[in-house]
C-alpha cells in the first residue's frame, strides 16, 4: 500500500492492484457482522479475501522498495520511519484526541479519559501501541515499518557478498526461516511480530518480481495465469479450512494460495482497460487513508440502519459494522466508506499542501 515511487517508469498496474486490494479490505470488513468472522453469513467471501489481500499489499511494498544506500542502513531507516511511523502516530493521535467525543456520540464503548489517561495513551502511541477499535486496520502500517527495518538490516548484513545470486539465495533462505518462526509463533507476539515475520516473505518476493521483471513475463500469459491463479485460490478456499488440517499445514496452503492470487492479480491488472482505469488509481493512491478511517466512515450507515430499524443508539458502538445485519447492507457500507474515506484523503492532502505553501509574513519596516 505504501512505498517509494518508481521515478523512471510508472507501472500503473500497481496502482490498479492497490485499488482492488483496498476495495477487498473494506468489502471484507463490511461483512464482519459477528464478533467471530467465521460466524458471519458471508464467511467464505471473507476467507477468500484473507488468502491474499494483506499478503499482496506487502508484496507491493516490496516491489516498490528502493534502497540506493544499502551500506548506510541508518539513513534508510530514518527515511522509512518518516514514511511509515509518522502517519501511524498522527492517525492514532487523531483517534486518541477524539476518544471522549466518540464515547459521547456512541461511536465507541468504554469510559471517558481524564488527562492522566490521555497522557498515558499518548506515550503508548509513540511507543508503537494502537488506539484500537476504529483504527484496527492500522496494525498493517506498524507491521510494514517493522518489516522494512528488518529488511534493511538484513540487506546491510549481506551487502558485502560479491556474488549477487548467492546473496539473493541466502536472503531468501533467511526470510523463509523467519516466515516459519512467524507461523510457529516462536516469538512473543508484541506488535504483531509473528505475523510480520510470516508476511516478510511476500515483501521479498515483491522485490524479486521487480528486480527480475517477472511482471513482464506474466503479462505475456496474463489470461492463462489470471484464470489458473484465481482458480487455485477458489479451489483452496472451498476445500481447505481450519479444522480440515493442522494449523501449520494450513499456513502452507494459504501461502500457496496467496502466491497464486498475487500472480493472478498482476496478470489481471495488466489488461489495458484495468491497468489504466483511473478510478482504481484514485483508490490506490488514497489506500492509506481508506485503510485508516473506513471503520469511522462505516458509522453513518450503521446510524441509518439503527434509525430505520428502531435499534438502541448504543448499538452504534458495534465495530466495524452492526452485528446481525442481513441482506445487502455490506454494499452500502462499502460504497459510503470508500467515498468518504477518499474524500477525506483529498481534503487532508489539500490541507497539507496549503500549509507547506504558507510563507511567513515579512516584518514591516
């Protein structure tokens, strides 16, 4: 979802991929009508999206990764902290600042914070903790920061190996080991570290796709790879679930499904009409904001359902959407949240541009 822009040639299929993926995220969350995702009516759709959506976002981040100074890791880390950590902090501070307001208008359950509690949570945000509930999806940005820092350090450690092929193989082996550590949950799971270790394989594969221009090979056989890739995911989704095999084997199955879907998405988004579809580009560009605020912008739809159904206003706090809702409400949830989140992005970026262009007033003589 985030990453360095490619200066020489803009690969528009990546913008389209991000647009499709962020739509998947919002659509899946709009269907979470029960505390347990697998108890929802549309659990199979949520399961289908879970095979590849987050993995594909990390894949894109790896594809866009560009470190011109691998021998100076601190410089690159500082840059990535600015790109990932600052938005993480700002969005969380926004939710913290609005906490009491959201409690009063029933957007959240809980209690009002006093000054001491505000200060405590403010410090925790700077330490990488999250204001949960409305900004639950922000875990992705934190994991991406940790993942990128780990990758920069690994890249530095292998930098002096002269044989490029050997270096890439050794790095690949290390990331496979890290993925297994994540699957087996061998580390304390603070900051979603095990999940981050599992997903780092997709980051590295994204890097390799760019380095060896594998996307150009996929483009030559895009129709075949699109059909086969998504066909594999559909079959896996219908035949393999928790309880049908061990959790460890299930992770292997899901990884295979994720790679199949990523290849299918790369193929799909290189069809010209999809690759150059400006609407998808807009959603892809706004994907960070959509990820960060779509739970908040689900609330108008929840309020509308409460108003026409006569439910208690206290149910407005149910997150991400109203529990037990049947029918096609997920469509309205998705459309409203996507529209408002994208508008939020353009308002925010416009405001930031105006601030940057404000010049200090000259002193009168």
